[in-house]
C-alpha cells in the first residue's frame, strides 16, 4: 500500500504577493509566521497598531476585499494581528493610509476628526477601517425605519443612516469614549457617486490562490481618484492617471482601472 504518485504541476506557481492600497507588493521570502500587522508596519504603514495582538482590541484593523453576498465584493474589516501575511497572497488590502490623505480625508476620517472621535489616536486607524467597512456595506440604509407607537424609530444600535454599531463591536477605545465615535458613524452619508472603493465592490473579489498581478501592473498613485471628465470626480482633484490610461474614464470602468488584479478594463464609456 502506498500513496498514488502526485502528478507534476502543469504550470508554475506564481510568487506570492498582495495588493496594498493599490500597490502590488511581493511576499517572497517573508517568514511564514509574520503577521500581516508586522509586515504592514515594517513597510512603513504604521496606521494599524498593535494593542493586544490577540484579536481583542481592533487597533490593527484593515480592509480586505472579500466575496460578498449581494455584491461580488464586500470590503471587510480584518484583524491584521491574527493573520499571517502569506495568507493574503493574491488578495487586496486597504489600510487607513489608503483611505484618504490629510489633504483629502475619507468621509469616515473626516467625521471622526470633526466630531472629536479621536484623542490619543491609537485606536483611530482601526476604528476608521471598521467604520469604512460598514460605510461601504451594500444596502446600508435601505431598511425602512420601524414604526413604534406612532413614531418612526430606528432599530436599536442602528443609526438613521443604517449604520450598524455592531460593526464597531471589535474596536476598543480607552480615552475618547464611544459617544463621539457613534456620532461620526451616524453622520455618514452614502458613498458618493464615483467613490471607487464603493464601485470596486461590483467587480469580483480575488479568489484564494488566484495568480496575483505582476508588480509592473500596479497603479502609481493612491488613494484612487476618478479622472473622469464625463461624470466628474467626487473626491478632490485628480492626480495624473497611469500611463496608457490618460483618456477620460467613466466611473464604471475606473475601479477596474485602479485594480489591475481584476483585469484591464474594457471601457464602454471612455471618450
Ligand atoms: S492588536 Fe489586533 S485586535 Fe488588538
Ligand atoms: S483615542 Fe485613545 S484609545 Fe481611542
């Protein structure tokens, strides 16, 4: 008795890599025990913090593109302290740095700032990522308010904008308190037209084990901006688009334009 012979692989296995904030980063040679948190911080992305290193505090939260139920992709918050970075081979990650910049804050970052949702700031990037995952949740705000004794109320722990506070249940803050953080969550509008992370959810999520894109296909700038002259950008000014993509680009193809792992776009709207 013995095991049957293992057939040889028909094609080479690509080197591991992960897309972080739109940039493809190789993972070759990374020790197997390296967490995504340590790896990200070692690359200078120090927004994600280590609070507990055991999945309790949420300070290390980042966004990962995962298959959705109502949309092909859903941005999902993940505790980077719990995940070996090699487990993210072929995946797409967005950190707090990838959501916005000081000059062009993401709506979640802006609401946290103006409503006093951050003091020492240690928990803030993690809160921002968890809040962004709920911000982009497909169907948020679709549910009709509950009519209770002649008044229109919203379900417990759910804001008038449909924001479900359970999305923040894995994040702890020791100094701000949760009221201003809740205020920030409840102040969020729907993602603006042309928000590319929202539109990204219409394209398929990376499949586990799918060959990762090559570093040469990485977009040169981040956060993503829409350079569309037809529908217009909704977030600040546009940096120069990647080489070969300088035409006006409609909001429909833009997410794929910025996310080369989903393939080069076939754009019906470029002008
Ligand atoms: S450091 Fe990851 S959950 Fe606390
Ligand atoms: S702002 Fe200090 S821990 Fe939350």
